[in-house]
């Protein structure tokens, strides 16, 4: 199997050296009889996916330049949150690329429990989406209860002025332009 290694250290952790990860991951890949064909190293925070080598790794994964991605731990791969991190793993899977965490043996899509691991991660991601939606609804309800009106402000249409323009021969588009209202809003105001 062709293997790619992803290593990352944070710029805030000055005492970290990505080479420690590369050595251990390289030894592990050798024991698995995986041939290392690429190494991707980022020296920055993983709070988002805008990391040069991270993006390059996904580009190469999409063209199947490697069969398996090996990384130190899930937090070395991403710290964007549960849902986003699981989406990264699902993205690799969708490309036909397996993945494995060196320090978290249960995060392994290369073994006999591959389908079980991917299924469990998909359920966790779904639960995170549900929790996010629940938090959003709770926040919106709290704002509503505080008396704030949500959504776009209601357009104030002077139906008499619109009717006068229409009787004067103005088209709906012309009326909308003159009043600064949407065409449909003008039409509803005189119905």
C-alpha cells in the first residue's frame, strides 16, 4: 500500500518538533509494509482547514496518489470541531483513501473493522449536526423571547402611491424602481 503521512505542530507550541512525528509514523508504516510516497507537514494551528499542506494532501488524495493516510492523532489532523473533523475523514473515505491514527488505535479505516469505524463516525457526525441545530434553535428562541423580531424587516408600501403610479401607466418594473421596493411587493400592495 502507498502511504502518505500528515504531521502538524502548532506555532504556539514552540517546543514541538514535527520530525518526532515523522520518525514514529515512518517506523510504523514500515512495520505495516506500507511504502511512504508523500509527507505533508504544517507548522500552524489546526483551527481551520486553510493549511497549505493539509489542502495539498486532500488534492493528492482526490487523485489517489496514495492509498492510506497516517497521522499522529486526530487533533494533529484537525481541531475544527467534531463535525468538521469527521467530514475530513469521510472526505478521505469518499476518495477511496483509508486513514489511520497512530496514537488512537480505534481510529483506523484500514483494518477488519473498517465499516464499523466509519459507521460509528458517521453516527457521531450526525449527532453533532443535530446538537448544532438544537443549539441554533435554542438561541433563536431566546432572542425571540427577548422581544427581538427575526428575519428581514417588513417592507412598507404606500398602496395609494403605487396605485396612482399604476393608473398613470407605469409598469410594475418602473414602479418597483421608483419606490425602491420589490416588484412582487408593489403588486401585493394593490391587491
